[in-house]
């Protein structure tokens, strides 16, 4: 949940490519959250 505002600041600064790495105990859970929350949020912003 905290990552969207951070990404928004980078996007406003002109960044359009990100390298994202996931690690830790909840590796697949983190990927799932990113795929279901962050990616759709930014897809909606680009419409």
C-alpha cells in the first residue's frame, strides 16, 4: 500500500521504467499484491 505514492513521485519526475525485485518470506504474496493492486492502479492512470 505504501509503494503507490512512492512510484507516483517517480512517474511525475519522468521515470517510466522500473526494476522491481521481491524477496523475503512472503515472496509470492508480495508479487500477488503488486499484480493485483499496483499494476491495475497505474494502468487505470494511463487511460
